[in-house]
């Protein structure tokens, strides 16, 4: 069977996604990624460079997948929050990778920052009412409501109780987004 470099790259990205989500960038091991991907370490270094560049490639893929699954062109921010909640619930590795990125990189520039910033700028424009300067804050707080709710299951359990379910939380997040300053029930007319 001929060597399939595209399939090898995909296996490496899949294995690296799982490894980085589990261990972060510092704790991830290229040996484990290679073994899981059924590839050799040399292939990883040839295709992606060092471990930091592989982490960047994983995040780039993650953000592209997220942007495609939950596009920024919807003016209905509460509905966006629900779709984002559903995405992160179905793909917990995405939120874990973003949390590892924050823990390990802090306030430093992140992989793909320019493209990611553009994605958020598109979302700000989509949610911005005429002469509304609060769209950035609404989007930031919406992302926080969704992310924090899923990223901190122990706090969710301690505060909302053991019977508080994610199914109950989803519409509560949308309702909280509706109450953010400047939110309009009807999208602006262009």
C-alpha cells in the first residue's frame, strides 16, 4: 500500500488533539502522539515542525471547525449562545484546548490570533445594533457564560446542585444573554 501523507497528517492531528486536550502543551508527549497516530516522530516534525507548531496547527483546525459549525453571521445572540453551548458540549476537547492555551500562554499572542480576531470581529458586527457600542461586551460575556458553564462542572454542581442539568442550563444561558445591556430582540434593519 502506498504511503498516504494526507491521511498521516490527519491521524497526527487527531492524536495531537486528544493528547493536548488531556495533557496541555507542556505535558503532551510527541512519542504518545506518534504511537496513537501510527506514525513516526520524524513525520510529525516534517509535517508540523516542533511541538509548539503542532499545538498551533491543532488550535487552527479547532477554530476553523468551530467557526464552520457555529458561524458568526447570526444576529440572534441568545440562539448563537445555545448553538455554541451545544457545540462545546459535543466537542469537550475544544474548550479544554482553549483552556490549556490560556493556562500555558497567558496574555501572550496565541496561534492564529489574527484570523481568530477576525472571526470575533465578524461576530461583533453581526450582533451590533445601529449606534450600539456594547456589542463587544455582549459577545465577550456570551462566550464567558457558555464556556464557564461547561468548563467548571464542579462549580456548576456545587452552586446549582447535583440535580442541575446541562439541559436546564442551556435555555438559562440564552435567557441571561437576552438580559445583557443593549440586547435587542429584533435584529437591526439594513
